[in-house]
């Protein structure tokens, strides 16, 4: 069992059990410090589900979806390459204002926005600031590294990344014309003793395969955000994650 809580000093509570999760909702405390927060007691063998924005969806729509699904996911990644720092900051504040815990928000590339919004961490790519530098100066941040090979995974580990996102594992709509990396390289990468989150063409049906290859979890974009029922889609992934792919 693992407990994930995002704030303390709550007033009232109630308990719901859904899809293998015990979800605790805590109401507002005095002085408007909190509008409502969530604590999750989960037994999904510490497997992770990361949701990544696609940069195309209006932030209001993303906010609506994330409001429903965030109790069931590990992290919400804002991957908004077209937004300015100011726009990205405003997007984060919109999420926080509807009780999305900053402890679940990961900012793609923009270290400055991650710091000023007190987000949980930053996801770094090849063009981003060097992982070792970010780790040295801002050790409080969870630092992820986006990689595409075993060599890059080894480098990320040596530079102090907390986890890597590797892909694309399966054919993906976001990578047209590019061949998938496949499960063999993923399996090799998971031997590096750094958490590996698989991305690219991940569905509830093939999630078990990446878990069996040793992945810590999966990262999903269209599989949830473009689903007719995002909450139902998230629960379909959770059902596989809680079984550990077995």
C-alpha cells in the first residue's frame, strides 16, 4: 500500500473505492487555503500512469478532463510547445485553481515555469537545459528525461534524472512515418535501474506488454485526452496497471 497526499490539516473526509483505488476527498479548511484536495491510497504495485497534453487542446477543455481524472493518475504533463512562458504559467494556475495538486503537475522543458508555479517537476528533452545542471541547482524538482535509446537512458541516469520517458514503443499517430522502438530495446533499458515510463501508441490492451518488459508505467496522450469518455479510459489503464501486466 502507498499513500499519496498533497496537503495537510483537513476538515472532513469521506471514502470511495474505485478501480483498486481508495480515494479520500478532503474539504476546504479555514482562510480559503484549500478549495478541496485529494489523497490516494493505492495498491497498484507502484505502477504509474502519466497523462501528457498534446498542445492542441484548449486549456479549458484540458482542465475539464484533468479535473475528473487526476485522482487516478500519477502525473499531468503540460507539453505545450507553442505557449509562451506567460501562457503556460496561466495554464498551470487554471489547473491549480480547480484543485489539481501542483504535486502532480510536470512542466515540459520550461524550468522557469515549473519553479514559479511550484510544480512537482520538469520534463527535459535533448534541447533543454542539461539534466545535471538542473539537478544541481534545483534538487527539489522531480526531473524526467525524454529519451529514445539505451545510450540516452544511460546518460540520463548518470546525470541524475529521477526517471525517463522512452519511446515511441508502438506505432503512434504523433510520429507518422517513424518506426516504433519496440519492446526489446525497452526491456534492455529497464535494466539500468532507473524508472522507465513507456510512451507511444500505448493502449490499455498493450500496457501489459510494456509492464512485462519492465517499465515502471506508461505515458498516454490521445488514448485518454481524445477518448469519448476520458475517465473510463483512465480506469481501463488502471485495471491493467494494478495487475502489474500479469
